[in-house]
């Protein structure tokens, strides 16, 4: 069975749409707890406009205070050069540069057209070379809540242009849970056919319509080995109408482990962290395995059956 690399995004994607500000101390403590769970990568925060995403206005402080565990990569989301300078200052291992496959979502989320984003990110890639790894996340890759269908060729073309600029990886994002498994399989196969084998391809799913784990399975069967997920199934882009939570990390990792895949994540430890999440955000969270327990957990029989 293959080794799967799982990336945790709860303190970035997971928190960015939460209504109540999560105190900086809680964010730092959560990243520190997640660092002990065996993740390959943690996307800690965003260096974006504080007006666009008020929740992540404490990005410098969070990056400055987390305890960095060797072997874990600490990534941050960056939309422009200003964000890249801030991220360099904070010694991020990887910058996750973001733009959309759909013009309308790019304008809603980043307040510029796709070609302006591409030019901006090109500058960022040149600026950070030799200092931090560059990954590009392509939002709305499986459909846009405003435009509808997004042609696979748009995603493939953008991915190819970024690969030509020398980025380490590309994350294909289903921002509002519009992808279905057949579509995922086709796009994953096409990306891998077309792009160089050393380009790291990550899939980023939201469970908005309940297709999240089915899509993980489809991507896995198409040969993908890297996935993003958010603890508790929190998450969503505030500039994508109808957005809701990412796939839950603990549910996805539980499924992968049940199928015999190696993720490097200590699931018991992760479930203990997941159970603290409702207390941090002040409400129940959608994930399931933290409530039901893993399939290998045993219960005592009811008294009358004993
Ligand atoms: N970090 C912090 N502040 C930033 C910034 C960055 N990376 N980029 C711009 N700003 C500030 C500017 O200094 C300016 O501040 P001021 O109003 O106090 O002068 C303000 O933001 C607007 O700057 P401008 O260059 O005109 O940007 P904009 O208003 O066109 O917004 C983005 C562009 C990209 C900065 C903004 O849309 C953004 O941060 N989007 C990210 C959204 C996001 O994270 N979505 C979810 C993840 S997919
Ligand atoms: Zn997302």
C-alpha cells in the first residue's frame, strides 16, 4: 500500500470563515498539538489582507510562536508579493500561492483578474526562489458556484504554466464541493499524464454535498498521494457563495488507515485533538469518527447480552 501525505489546513481554511475570532493562544496551541500527530505538512495561516480575512490577522504572531517539529513543513497561504514578504519574514517553509480557475471567483476572492493573479504569482515565485518552496492552489477547479462548469483544460493549462515556472507542487481545489468521483478521476489522470512526474499534485476537497471521501477514493485510485483536509471538517472560502467545510482530516485518515494505507498520522492522538475543537470554535463540528470512534474500537456488550 502506498504512503499518503496528508496536509492539515484547519487553522487556515478551517478557521477563515468561522464567525467568532479564535484567540491567538488557541491557534498556537492547536498547531502545536497537530505538530505532534505526524502530519507531513500543516498550513498554519494566511498572509492576506486583514480586511479580507479578519480571522487570520494575527498571522505573524502565530507563525512566530508555534513550536516547529522537525519533519513537519509549515506552510502559509499567500495571494501577492506583500504576502510573500510577510511570509519570508516569518520563515514559512512553503508558500501556498492562490488563484482561481474561474475568472469570477478570482475577482471575488482576490479582487483582480486571473491574468493579473498569474503575473503577480510569477513575481512571487521569482522572489521566493531559494528561500521557500512554492506550491500553487487552483481554486474552483471542478466548478464555480457563480460560473458553473470549469473546463478541465483551464485547470490543465494553468497547472502547466505554473510547472513551467518551476513550482514544486500544485493543489487542485474543489472550493465549494462541486466535484463528483468520475470527474475527479478524469482530471487526476489528465493532470498526471500531462505534467512532469516530479510535480507534487495535491487534491483539496470540500464536503459541501457529501461527496468528499468518495472523491478522495477516486483520486487515490487515479494515483494521487497527497491530500488536504481540515480537522473537524471545518472550513470554506468566504468569497465563494455556498461554501462549507473541507473533508474532515480525521475521517479521511481513518478511512485511509482502514484501507491499509500508511499516513504517518497517529489517529488516536489526532482524535483526542479533534475532540477539543468544539470547545475552541464554540459549536459542534461535522466530522464523524471523533464522535463514533474508529472501526477498531470495541464496546462492551449490553448487560442483557453478557
Ligand atoms: N497582507 C496584508 N495586507 C495586504 C496584503 C497582504 N498580503 N495585500 C494587500 N494588503 C492590504 C493593503 O496594504 C491595503 O491596506 P489599506 O487598505 O490599509 O491601505 C489593502 O490590503 C488593500 O490592498 P490592495 O492592494 O488594494 O488589495 P485589494 O483590496 O485589491 O485586495 C488581496 C487584494 C489579494 C490583498 C485581498 O483580496 C485578499 O487578501 N484576498 C485573500 C482572500 C482569501 O484569503 N480568501 C480565502 C482563501 S482562498
Ligand atoms: Zn478550501
